[in-house]
C-alpha cells in the first residue's frame, strides 16, 4: 500500500460520510414530502455542497498523490473532512425530530443555517489554500500551481462563500449562490470537454 493509498483510505472514508449525510438528508426530506415545502434554495445549497465534495475528492488525487506518509496529513484530512461533514449534516433539516404534524419549510431552513454551511465550506477550502500557499513558499513546483486561473477561481469562491454566509441582504445572498453554482458548473463543463476532447476512455471488452 502506497502512502497515498493509506492516506486516502482515511480521507476518502471521511468525505464519504459527508456524501452519505447529504444524500441521507435529501432522502429523509423526500420521505416526509407531504409536510415539506421544498422551495429551491436548500436544493441549490445541497447541489453546491455536493459539487464541492466532488472537487475535494479530485483535489486529493491532484495534490496529495505524491505526498509522503505523515501523521500531520492525516490530521489535516480529518480537519477538512470533519468540517465538510458538519456542512453536509446541516444542509437538510432533521425532519424526524419535528412533531408528526409539523410543517417544514426548506427555504426557511436555508436562511437559518446558511451561515454554518457556507462558513464550513469556506473553512475547509481555506485549509487547502493555506496548505498550497505554504508549500509554494518552499518549492518552485508548488508555486507554479498558483496559475492565474487558480487565483481567480479562489477569489471567486472565497468572496462568493463569504457573501453567501454573512451578507444581510437576501438578494445578495441568492446572487452569490447562483454565481458560485455557475462557476462550478463551468468548471464541470470544462472537465467534460477535456474528457471528450481526449477521446474519453476505451471500453473494457473481452477481459
């Protein structure tokens, strides 16, 4: 087992718990759909969290696959993944904790808890940015990681999540969420284009 495989067996498990919590929360809401007013803010928030989880899974491969074994990396992975888990667990309400006849408004839930969710996502990303920034101070190869596109992306994400978490004006918050999702979908579309432009992958036929 390589150092990365050992690290990712731990880090991936913790991120997987966040995915399970997010999907489980959505499933519980669907189960109680007769007393739930869905709206569209919480589903968009859940999409935002889900796509960022995918991004973190990708970053683990890009940035950590060459890392040596170190307990500090396990601790950092624990801190990042735990922060994500908090965000995922708060994205949807705990519907079973309500009274049987209680109505649940997902838009209202969004406004009550968006600070925690966006704040945790921002904190998890900031840990990675600080790690990459620290590595860039000691190695030219890591300094080269900070391309203009990455710097612009970090700025968009940091400003967008900060506004979405702390702004008082609801229209500004919604605008920040839409911009963040648009940026994320643009990145996913770009990844899809690169995949298709490279020829995709060959089917495993015949064993």
